[in-house]
C-alpha cells in the first residue's frame, strides 16, 4: 500500500460513549481538540520541507559557482607564473628577445617563449598543432589567411585594440584584411607593397627615366631589351608575360587586374577588365617585340646578375639581391599606374591569438604590447642591427620617421593605396594562395599556348569561385 493511501486511510469505527462510559450528570461537554490525526505525515508540511531542502541545495550551488568562477574573473590573477608560446617567421630569437624582455619586466608573472619557424609547410603545421591542442598561444599568419584561420583566432577586445585606434593607426588594407564581422583578428608589425626595382646603370646608359605609366613602361621595357643576332634576349627590359620563371608573378598579374578594375574575388563580374589585363601581361612574352621569355633565369636572379632592367618585388627581395650581388646599383620606385588608378599589392604577416591557447588573457596582453608605437620602433631598431633594415612599419603614424631611408620608404609610401590579393606569392601555404595561383598559372600558360584571353579568364573565374567556396570566403 502506498504512502498516500496510508495517510488518508479512515480510522476504524470506535464503540459508542454509551458503552464505554458510565452515565454522568447532565452537563455541557466541550468538543475534543481538533488535532491532525497524523501530524508527521501531513502532505502540506512534507511539501514545504522538500522545497526548503531543494532551495538550500540551489543556494549552496549558486554560492559555489560565484566563488569558483565569477569572483576569480573579477579579481586579479593569482600569483601563478604563466608561460606563453609564440611562433614567428622572420625575426630571429635574439632580436625578439629584446622586446620580449621589456614585456616580461612589465608583467613579471608572464614569460614568453619565441620560436622562429620555417615558412615551408608552416601553415599546415600550425593548423594541425592548434587543432591538436599543442599549438602556440600566439602565432603569425599571412594577411590573406584569415579565411583559413578565422575559426581558431581570438577576436581582439576593445581593451586590447580599440576599433577607432586600429582604424587610425593602420593602413586601409590592414583594416580590410584583418577585420571580419566587425571584429579585429590580428596585429601586424610590418607591411610590404609590390614596388618597381630599376637597375640605375642600365637606365642611365640608355638615357631613360623611370616610367610612371604603363604606356611609358612598355616603351621603356622594349627600349632597354637587348637581343643577340639570333633574337635571344641577353638583357631583358622587364620580367612579365610568363609565370614559372617570374618571381611574384601572381602579385604582378593581380596588380594589373585591380588597376584595370577587375574584381579579384569574383572575376566573373568583370571578365572584360580581367581579360584585357591578362592580354597586356602576356604581350611582354608572346609577340615579336617580346622582352621576356621562358628560357631566362628566374627574374630575381636575373636582376641580381644585372641582366634585367626593371623588376617587381617586395622589400625582402633586397636582402636576396644584395647577397647575390652586393655591388649592384638599383633604386626602388612606385609601380606604374593607369591614370587615376595608383594601386599596388600588399603582402605582410600579422600576429594573432589561438582560441585553443590555455592563457588567452595573458596572450592578449602581449598583443596590446606588440601594437604599441614604442614596441614597433624598438623592433625595427633591433632588426636593423643584424640586417640592412627592419620590417617596414605597419603603423601609419611611424611612416614619416623612415622618409630618409631609400630602401624602406618606397614600400610604405604606397601603403595607403595598397590592396590585398589571394593570388599571393611565396606564402607556401599549400592552401588558399597556392590553389588560386595554380589556376592563375594555367591561365597565363594557356594564353602563351594561343588560348584567347577571354577563354582563359572564364576558366580562371570558375576556378577562383571554387577555391573561395572551399573556404567560405565571400567578401
């Protein structure tokens, strides 16, 4: 029989008072007290006790949550030492040690272990390690890699990098590249732009100046090209028209695309603009007046040897060229432009925080430190002690301090007019960039094989759409 039936079962009928008691004088008899038949089992008292017990448990649990999770969030961190890991690509450990030491002095409970990585297979290695929870807390990534790392990067909160400060401090291309869905995902410590390198001895001997427009550039390139009696190119006016032996070929083609109004992320919208730009590019190698061909050395090597008059490159190419030929005389200038279209291509690396890191708050503190003017100035200074110059400043407010540096200033001078491209060279990412470049290379080769520029661009546009679709990139 259940408890409910026991509580509400009627008491058995008792014999009448006439049987159990003797007769008494007639008087008024008070009624018996009205007590509960079984007070310990009253259902309403039981429910109240149950509610009190449950309420007490909830209160205890709430107190535990506040003590365990809420209060520590608002209190200063305990005096526990935190060790951060940081993967970089271009600066060596001794250079980074100087600014890291400054950070550690300001934050004595935080230490930072910097490791310079090999760019080869870096993107894949980084992604794998982060997914396996063995990756770095802070890492560098190319400005075009955000679609591949968006889900594993921590958005920077306002107390680390206010949006209004970010907008004022960095070039427009940085804001386009590193801001997504209203959040900032990286801090660059340098920026680089595609620029025109000219062999000053060759130009001087020919009595020609540095071209500023593409019409001038084409004429100058043909004037400076020297061929032997067999029509073989001995000195090339410029390196354009082919793909496989031109350093930064994807960036150069992108330069022509954007200056001619093509949409790099959706070529189908601007097929005519893109096909005309690709036709112009290929013309440097596929007609009788060609200035370049597939038999020549890679363009950076050809320039270092003195066999190439005009070369398109980035600031880091200077180190390679100087190493190959310290005596070469050259200058850096802005790239040629169409009238009213002074645009170039930016390529640089930013620093981000892994969402899988165990010490996000401390990693964000370092990001705030890294973004400061003083930090970037000191890093440039320290880098310049071991090589010709440091990374060109990514902060606009530091640009004028390099005006007298003829090697660096031409690159940052073009920063305000730079855009990014997924057709980016030398990232070795085996992902978004390399896949895009495969389609672009096929387009250039097909034109040299007599495919029409229109047909080549249509195939390229289809490939671009497929690649961007893999990474859910729609901007």
